[in-house]
């Protein structure tokens, strides 16, 4: 089977837990956090545009409408014998917020303008999935296979990632399935959601696939340890693959309050849509959820502690992305955006220190989740609005 995957990058997030480096005009997905020269958004696009390659045929792949661009309804289903498959940038889509759309264009100048969907107001991932799926269905038909990927993930093994996506695409193309990628847990995390695998339904690209028994939100430590001991649970990566027609039908069943207004009124109705995640609106309710447990080296880069997971070495007591002079300091994460700034520490342990422009953040590593609370305090005081 040689079926094309249309990858979609979910790029509307704020990345508040990476403040003060991440701000309204420079959200997390615009940052480079792994020591490379590419931002998280650019790195995500780099690995996804390769998935749009490959030869197409009448038995697989999807033709490109002759009327490329314009109103998708004008060209949906009108192929005039043109069986060229969109490749690379032509197959990639991005959905983002109006506040950072211009930044996305600057970061991804090769992205076709008609493949960038701009939300007038963020309504979480259920609305984003619904709108994008409608647009792709209109342009390429209900059998188009779509994959959704957050813009801020780190992937270690690109070859294994591509192999996994090929398997997920095969499963989605051949079955009425909403496929999610389950990450093999490496520790009993209390910060991730979990997926319990049920009955095995077969193998795709030599990867076993299972029906999903249940999704569980962030558990406590004891529950997470129990999950790992069973060998049946994986972390919920937030990456999904399905056919356009399958997910739209399921949205009609489980989230009509989102899909029906979009079908009737288009994206102009966006500010009136309920704010729900795709997990809550659909994945926890559908009976068509399947999971591929995978292991290609993954991190969702949720907060500053992720920097330590990526860059910590045995040789250094700290992770230093700054000019740092320290005495008896260990287990620290130290970042400064200005190379001329010098951070000096004495007797510190397990802290995060971030210096960016006119702000310095100092927080215990175990409390980085509370950065969002600080932002609410800053937002309520007019003196600090420029810091957001």
C-alpha cells in the first residue's frame, strides 16, 4: 500500500511554561531548545515534509486538484485525470493563531499560503482538528489520510519516526480507525496522559497495533508506577492519524457542537465554538481508537526540565546555556539569551535560572509547572504586561 499522508502541524500553543523565553511575540515553537539552529516548528516541518514524498497510483495516494488554491469547494473532487501527488511542502499543513501567523510565515516561508489555516481565536485542539479535516476533505476527498502533530515535540530517531508514521498511515487507510501513537514509558511520569492497550488487531510495517481500552489523564505517582508494571500502558503523545471521513463522522457523533457549526458557517463561527481538547471531545469517547506503541526517542518539551533531559551530560553537574560562574552549584538549568550576560551562583541545587531581556526567573525545578500561575499575576498588573 502506498498511501499519502497529509501531515498537519498544530502550532497555536503559547508554551507558557517556558517563560520568560517564550512570550506572546515569540512562543515556544519559535525557539530552538535542543542546541540546534532550527526552531521547534522548523524541526517539526523538516521531518514531516519528507512524509509527503513517494510515488502515487490509482490504488493509493491522492490526486492533486487541478485548481490549486482558491476556494477548496471549487476543486474538491475535480481532478481531470491529473494523478500527481502533492509532495514535500505541498502536502504539509499548519494551523495556528492570528497572533503568531506572521511569525509562522517567516519561520516556514516555503509553506503554500493555502495550507496555512489561521484561527481568529484559539479554541483548543478539537476545533483545530475539525476545521483542518474539513478543509483537507474538501480538497482531496474523505479518504485522504491526515496526521496531526504538535509543533513543539522533540524526536530523536527520524528514521524510526518515519517508519512508525508509515505504519499508522497503513492502518488508517485500511481501517475505520483513529490511530494514536503511544510512547513507550521510560519512567512513571505524572505529567503525561496514558493509553491502555487492549486487543491486538494486527501488525503494520512490523509494528503491532492495539485497540485502545482507555485514556487516563495525568495520574499520581503510585498509579503511574502501577501502569508501568503491567506493560500495557504508553504515554499519550498527542499525535493522531486517520482518514478525513472517519474523523468527521466521529465528530458528528461525539462533538456535534463543534463540527456542525463549522460545516454550516465556516471558520467565521470559530469564536463561538466550545473550547475542548481533541482528547476530551473525541478520543475518550470513540470506539475507533487504536494505538501503536512506539519508541523513537520523544519528549514533549513541556517545561524547562525538558532541557535537562535533552542536554544533561555526566561530565557536567549542570546544564548551562549561558556564561555561568558557579560555586557549589549542581543540578541547575541555566539559560541566558544574551551571551554577554554572566550568571553567578553559589550553593544552589536543583534550580532553573533563566535570563531573557529584562526578566530573570529563578525557580525550583520541581515547581516549574507553577510558572503559569505567575503569568496570571503579571497579567493582572498593568506594570508587567510588556513582560508577557
